[in-house]
C-alpha cells in the first residue's frame, strides 16, 4: 500500500525546508570524544528535542553518565506494532582538517550531495525518520503506529550511557522492532538491508621507558626504546597471512557457510572499482577470503593512531621516552570483547621487556551480530524501501559497529531493522563526509512508507 497522496505532496513541497533543517544540525560540532565539545554535544541534543516538540510530540532530554539521550514518543495505536527508532546526533572528530574542501561544520551543497561531518553518519540518516514522522503528523494528524525515538550522543564512543538508560527505562522502551538508519546501500541505485555488523574491542597501549628523551647515539642499543618495543608488539598482533595472533581469538568464530559465501559472491562487487575508490593499487587481508568476506564477516585488527618520538621537520636523533598506539579489533558474532581483553593483556605483558612500563587502556567493546532475515518486519521494510528508492533492497552485511543493537535484543527482546541510506564512498570518519540529497529524500519517503507497512502487519 502506498502512503496517502497528501503525505507524498507534503514530502515534495518540504524538500527545501528538510534540507535547511539538516544543515542546521550539521552546523553543530557535536564531537562526542572531545571534551572541548561537551556544550556542542548538548546543543545537538537540544536541537533534536526541539524537532520533536515542533511536531507536537513529547520529548525529553535524559541525562546519562556521559552525553544526553533524547527520548520522544508518539501516541499508542491500539492493535498496531510499536517501533523503536534509534539514531545518534554525535559525530567523529573532523581531523585532518586541512583535507576538507569545505569546512566540516559549514554544510555545503556540491554535485547533489551535502558535505559536512555527520552528513550521513548519522545526522542525515537519523533525520529521515524524524522528518517522516513530521510529515505524518502534519498531514494525517497522527502516525499509523506508535514510534519511540531514542537518539543518543555517544554512539561514536561506544554508547556508554545507553546501557544504563536501557536498564532504567526498559518498560518505557517496550517495542516490537527497532529501526536504525546508520548503515549503507550496496551501491548507488541499489538499496540494501544490512543483516549483520561487526563487534569491536578498542584499546590504547602506552609504553614508557626512560625518564626523558635521550640521545640515541649515547644511549641507543643499551636502553630499551619504547618505540621499538611498540613496533614489535603491534606487529605481533597479526601474522603474514592476515590472522590475528591474540591467543584463542578464533576459538568461538562461526565459520562462514558456503551458502552465505555464494550470496556474497553473487553481488555485483567490482574489486577494481573498490581499489579505485580508495586510491590503492592492490588489497590484502586474511588469506583464503574475498574482499567482501574480509570486510563483512571476518574479524580484523587495525591500528587507529600511532605516536612516538620526533614528528617535526627534518631529522632528530632521539630515543623517545614514550610510545603509544590506539588500535582495535573488529569482531564477528560469538566473539566476546572481554575475552579479547584478557588474552591481549596477557600476550602483551609477556612481550614487555625490562625497562618498559606498559599500560593497556580498554576503551569500549561490543559483540558482532547477525539478524533474522525471515521476519514479517524485514518483508515490510523491504516493501517500504522499494517504494522510497524505486528498487527492492539486497541483503548485505557490513564491517562497522553499532554497539547497542545487541542490547536491544538482550534487554528489550527485539530485533533491529538496519535500513541504510548511505553509500560506501560517503567518507564517514574521514575528510569530506557527504550524503546524497536525493537519498536523503528517498530515505524520508521509505521511512514514511515503513510506518504504514508496519501498521498493516497489525
Ligand atoms: N554508522 C557507523 C556504523 C557503520 C559503519 C555501519 C560502517 C556500517 C558500516 C557508526 O556510527 C560507527 O561508526 N560506529 C562506530 C562504533 C564504535 C566507535 C563503537 C564504529 O563502527 O567505528
Ligand atoms: Zn560512525
């Protein structure tokens, strides 16, 4: 069933205003990991809350141990399912700033896209559900099902505050299905529903050697160099075949089934186009797996930041007193981030030589998951996407993480629909993040259709 004609007309007539509203939230530098942006993150929450209030919904800014969560809900609709819409208004740091063609918090339209940090991840995608709700309220006076919105400000730093919030608000958050748009389409013009994401385990390793930096000629070779040690430790994490070397890391990994491997292989993925997109002349990874398998369904390890010694112009012969690295593992279903922490710590401690003090900081972790494909909710979402995007979605997995999805299952006993409107080349977490404005509007339409499709499930 299509949505009412009045609603379609409304969406058409409001395109410009929706884009303006998107620009408004994109101007708020709500960088959750950076304490200097604390106030901006709160302004992000206030902006989101004001959107709900403007459409006549109750909205509340809920305090947490970290950044606030915005909660809003529409009226109950008897006999119809309840959907919990989750999204995040926080963003990743915009660094490196010099590589942005237009400033990260001055949203700029170019070639049919909007460029800004958070354009697709997740302000633009999150807003599609807010706008579809607004459209229903404005044209029909109510929504066809009850929506409960939870929009948080800590997704990009592991969702720390969400766990307590779910715990204390379990009754209020009761729903039949969760809906998240914070993933991607398979390709331009080919929408997707994501049925699996990776988990994560994120660390910082700090090594301290001598009291202060030393002359590398006078002391080198006789005093343990923290940068040398860090390099050894990091290179021990993955072997030449791309296998993670943390003990017991693969113990619980479920092997990729032949059926799923066939499904991945049947998708129109071009490795050469992929290499061209990221500007490399070759790819590598775990031996025995294709690029899509590595990206979507195999655990990995990546250094995210690396610091030691002299970084200025020219050469300086110095034995640095400290070295540190931020690194993370992406996990697949069944792997437990806590197990990784225990084994990793033991492994690194055993490698730590005399003269070096080691500290391992465990930032955050979450397990990976796959979602059921055969539910009526999936079918409803598929129909809604077809109406919004003009093409039926394919089913994919992705390599990113959304930590709270597992907890929705565990605490609220509900599955999640991951309906992504982004694209692989949207530059999330990197310079020149963008979101296609056409997909923004298609996403709003798909979302508006989804509420109707879910209502028809009764
Ligand atoms: N939108 C992403 C999740 C995502 C990325 C899904 C790529 C599919 C493909 C999300 O906002 C994100 O980046 N999450 C973090 C979570 C982490 C900090 C706990 C991530 O994956 O790095
Ligand atoms: Zn992100």
